C-alpha cells in the first residue's frame, strides 16, 4: 500500500507522507465523507464505511494484501485499523485511492 505523497514545492528538500493520522478525540460524529475513484463524494455513517472498506480489501487486486494490512488476523481488524489510523487507501493497479474524512453535519 502506498500512501506516499511528495512535496514538489520545496527547493532541494523532498518529504513524503506515508499515512495520514488524524486526531478525532474532540469529534463525536459517526459521519464520514467518502471519496471513491470515479464517483461523487458521499456522506455515509461509519458502519457503511466499514462495509465499503471490507469490500475493497476482500476484492484486493493481486494475491495478498499489502504487508501493513496482511498482518491483521481478519479483514475486520484491518478495517478498524484503517478507520482509526488513516484516511486513505491506495488500491493497487489503476484503481486509484479511496479517501474518507470524519465530518460533523449540522
């Protein structure tokens, strides 16, 4: 899984971010905005996000999940890690990335 992003605007310095951590201790919302390749943004509840991420992992292109996710005993555990720790899943091949962000709707 590649979460790498480079900063092309720095002279001589290049940095990469491999996983975007986010703190949500102050947020009590279970609503997320989901961005999937080729689709419009969608507001969904955490349960639906879990279902979508499980679907992506169950149908992962290739023979096995990336090493950082393959270490979990179940797909459910891997999905819990993704929701708790990162906000982007880079899909192998030409699919692109799936992104999700916790939001509060008023």
